[in-house]
């Protein structure tokens, strides 16, 4: 039997593998007893720039620490423009990289750049992912500099189209963060998306370390439960 979704339940997710997720964000979360999902792609500059992006050994260390590592495709391409075969190959490549580095098989997926379509959902479903995270659209207009979105409601949303409630960036601040947390009630879950803390390559998804410390401190001091996306399995039948 699935458990009832408690109020103040927050899913925390991180995209793209910037090194600051490993050096700053994850240790802070661990110190508070919080979990999170880190979505890994070999796209962007993950393979070329090990100053700004995690190594596979660091990704494996996050997995060993109990954090969830999710599949974010090989090339971080817009799935709407890909054929089903291209998307399937990109997903399978990351699956193989997980196996090569002893990382737990991914149970959840993240659509690159928040883009999604029914054909991509079919590929994700066939792969057997339990959950997949999208962005704020279509309920809320997408703002690439950060913004608000709907809370995840299992009675309304497909588990392979879990919405982002709060997307961190220059247009998203503490008031927006609190607004997202207020949505975590009455059977709904607040899903937060971060990138680098800081993000040195992509200013439009940057989160300042001081801001992130404030967010995490607020979650800790106000008794929120912070989990990885895969952890929703206990609440969603």
C-alpha cells in the first residue's frame, strides 16, 4: 500500500552535473539529512571540462552516499527534435556509463531543457523509468531564467511528466521558493530544480551559494521532508 503524501514534502533535483553540485550542494544537503536527485548527461561540456563538471568518479561517490543519480541523456538534446531511436540510444549510453562506474541503475529520467512530447514519453516508458521530470509548461509559461510551476499531484499528473514547481535562476528568489513550498500540501509535492551552485557556464540557471544555504536552512528549520524523485515511489502506487 502506498503511503499518504504528507504536507511539506519536497523533491530536490539537480541537472547537468556541474562540479559545484558535488563540492558544495551535496555536502550541505547531507549535513541536514536530505536526499536529492542528480541528473547526469555527457552533453554540454561534461566530457571536456573537468574543472567545472563532475568526474564519473565523483558521480559514483554521490551514488555511494545515498543520493539518486538519474539519466539525463548522452547529448542533452531537445527530445522533440530526436527520433525515438536517437533518444533511446542516448538513454542507453548513459545506462552503460552507470554500469561501467558501478552506479545504481537509474530509476528516473529528466527531459533535457525541459522539452518533452508524447513520442519521448513513450520511449521513457518503454525503458521502464518510474518517474520523469519535466519543466513548468504547459501550466506556467517557461522562463529560462527561472520561474514558478505546478506542484506534482499524482491524481492529476502522469508520473513520467512530473512538473517542476520551482526552477532556480535569476528570476526566481526566496519569495518564489516559499511560494513553491506552500504548494506542498493536500496531496501535492513541491519539486525543485537547480543546476550549478554556482553555475559557471550558464548564468540563466545559476544559484548563488548563499541563496542555496538560505533555502536549505529554511527547509531544515521548518521541518520539511526533502527527498529524491525515486523516493516518491513509497507515496505513489
